[in-house]
C-alpha cells in the first residue's frame, strides 16, 4: 500500500511507520532531516543555557545576566515540544498532518521567545505571533485546496503523476510555512534571537529551516 | 571514504591558505605562506583548550561536531551522486551551526555574530533559485542525473549561466574575508568564532575546509560536469582564485546591504525562471 513513486526527489522510500491512520515515511531526505531535528531536540534536553555577557556602552563595564530557573524550565519545555513537532513534520506522509505540525511549531516558537522578559524581545514576539496566526490561513487553506481538488491528502497519492495539485495550493503551503517558521523575521526582527537560552532559541531556527526544507520537497514532488 | 575525507580537508585548508595569499598579493602585501591554514589547524589541535565559564557547554562543543558531520555528509552526497536537495539542506543547516556557535558562548561578540548570521539567511535564496533552474533544465535533482545530462547536452555553465552566477554568489557569501563575511567581521572581534579556540577552533577549521571543498566541487560538478579529479581540482582552484580577487577588491558590506544584494540577485533569477518557464513551455 505504501510505496512512494520512484521518481520522488527525496530518494527511495526506506520504510514506513504506521500509527493508525497517521503514517510516517522515511526516505534518505526525510531521514536526514529527522536525524538533524533529533540531534537538536536532544541538545535542548541536555544543555543548560549560557550566561550572556552584556557590554555597558560608553565605558569598560560589562555584566553577566542571571539564568532564571523558572524561565529555563519553560523554555526547555517549549523547545522540546517544538522539537517533537518538527520531528513529526519531517516524516509525516499526510499534507494535513504536516500543516498541523507546522502550526504547532509556530505556537511553540512563540512560547520559546515570549518567555523572555525583555521589552525588545517581547515586542518582536508579539509581532511574530500576529504573523504566525495570519499564516495559518494560507497554511490550512493550502491543505484544503489540495483535498478539494484532488480528493486526497496522502503524499503517496499526491506524489504520483496522475494527480495534479493546483499551483495556488503549493504557493499557499509555502507561504504558510514561511509565516509559521518565522522566516521573514530573520531579517526584519533579528533581535528576537537575542533572548537568553541558546539551546532553546536555536530550536526556533532549527525548526523553521527544517520546515522550509520539508515543504520544498512536498511542493516539488506534488 | 575516510581517506577522501582527509584529502578534502587537506585541500580545503590549502585552498584557504591560497585564498589568503591571493588577497594579500592583490592588495600589495606579501601575505602568509599558502600552507598557513594547515599549520593553524595543527597548532590549534595541540593548544590548551577549555570552555568559557559563561557558555552553554554542551551546545558549545556539539556545534563543532555538527559542523564536521554535516559537511562530511555533504561530501558523501556529492561523491555518491545523491540528491541536490539534500546538499541544499546541508547548506541551510550550516546556518544553524553559525548561529549556535555564536549564541552558545555567552560572549556579546559571539552573540552579534550569531544575530548577523540570522540576518544573512538571505544568502540561501540564490541557492534555492539555482536549484530550481537546474531542475527546470534537467528534470531531476539527483546529482548523478545532472552530471549525465551535461554529458549529453553540454555544461550548464553555458545553458544556464544566470544560475551559475547565482551559485557563484552563494560560494562568495561563504568565503572568508569577503564582502558578505559580516558574521566574522573584525569590528565584532571574530564574530561567532570569537570564543572557540584550541581544539574546538581546529575542529571548526576542519569543518569549514570541508565546506569550501564541497561548495567548489559542487560548482564544478553541477555547472561543468563530471571530470577527472586532477582537472576538477584545477577548475576549483581557478574558481577560488577568481573569488579571492573579488574578496580582495570589495569592501565588506553592511549587514542589510548583503541582504539587499542577495535578494536582488534572487529576484533577477526568479524573473529568469519565469521567462525560462514560458520559453520551455
């Protein structure tokens, strides 16, 4: 039943993992992304945050920021949740499940950043939250157009040449992932990454890049 | 594979040395000997090593292994004719290494480097456009298929010159001392690498040497075609020297200017893709 078309750009299917009607598939491409997400999720579990040193401009003074254990626990929880959602998004074989995992990544990313009590970071997190919310419309809209036009959300069906997915659905999926993965904020709101907690903040970057890589595979294969 | 990995590391470090030498000669300085980067790596391997007290210790060390791991993987993908998309993925994941390297130390200079690495995420856009153009021409993202296509139809350097130019910009973005090297600019000491010294720096040098080798080899393989190793190395050296000239005569751009240039190049390539799509039906 689960045999990916051999022309799939992610390479030959290695094996599938069934959880009821949720089916994950591992190709060389998805496996590589999965392993990378796993490494950084493990790092978020075992790492302690850094103690940031800040320079007081206009003099020689500098000061070390204190690590708040409560903040660290919350950020770690969110980073692990983000890692698990990313793991799911990397190997899922269903477009709707992919969008669900992508939106979960968006929510947890807000959580990681918004936990930090700094005015600039909180402002950036608030604006990111708005974009992430808006991005759910094209994200789920893209999946809805896929199912409405083809009658299926299964990648095994969609990746065959027999099924034509409208270009607008693909564009919506990419747009949605860009919003959830905070890609536009990399340039426009880079201060979002100044928050303390390197292993957890890094998870924001990891998840968004991996989501982008996965959606690229999905839209090219469809 | 291990011997090829060592060979690629050695050549990559030698290329870094040649890069420094060419820049110096263009700028009228004597410059270091071309094996300087190999000596640097050996020197760092035996220097005293510790982890800064302020660092996120596990992450501080892990990024070094991730850097070596992903570029070793990229070399394997290239040699085995694997997926170009996977190579693109490695390039993107390198951004995480740069970011993690800077953030994990706790140093303000490392942090500034990390933030600049986030800003310079625009350097991935020309690569994505390049991948799209190659796919339009060859109908495949397998490096083996792309190489086979060129043996029949001729090099993509001629057929898809704008894509080759964009890929050239991608490699330039990753070169040391170049106009896009904002993450390791001297106004922020060594940027995200400031706190990595001793054996950690040696590990990073190895990872970056592999990166240079892989990117130059990928350029030759994707736009000229499969060649005997000696000839491929010669072409890689020529590409490197041309990059060194650009680095020598171009001042470092401001962070947002790098984004503007990379976005403009991507925009031009998108127009090229649309025109190509119309022409090719």
